[in-house]
C-alpha cells in the first residue's frame, strides 16, 4: 500500500457523492446528519473500500491504471458506509 493510494482513496471518500437517480429536478434535499461526521465516515469508507477492492482484484498500486481501478472501490465503500450510517440514524439510504 502506497501513500499515494491512501491519499487518493481518502480524497475519493471525501468527495464520494452518488449520481442523482431521480432526474428531472428538483434536486434531492441534503442528507440528514452532521455533514462533517458524514465526510469523516466517507474518508474511512473510501480507504477501506479502496484497500478491499485492491486486495480482491490484485490491483498493482505502482501504476496509474491499478490505482484508478481501486478508486471505484473507494467510491463504493464511501457510499456504502454513509448509507449504513444514515440507516443507523433512522433515516433511509440515499438515492
């Protein structure tokens, strides 16, 4: 595991927002809960998801293609952990 991979997964987890599933407008309201807690949870989920995706598929983190492959896992891990947090709080999953 490289430092670049950890930083990349954390950034993807921080910014990991799902695509809106309900097109035409209006946009959905912001999610319930403290946004800073959700960002921290997103970072943790991004790192965990990127690491797990890399381990599962044997991605080579020394080249850009392997690192980019794990970014999908980081995005997925961030969204899954944030959805789980929302459901534990009594809300519902995003989307």
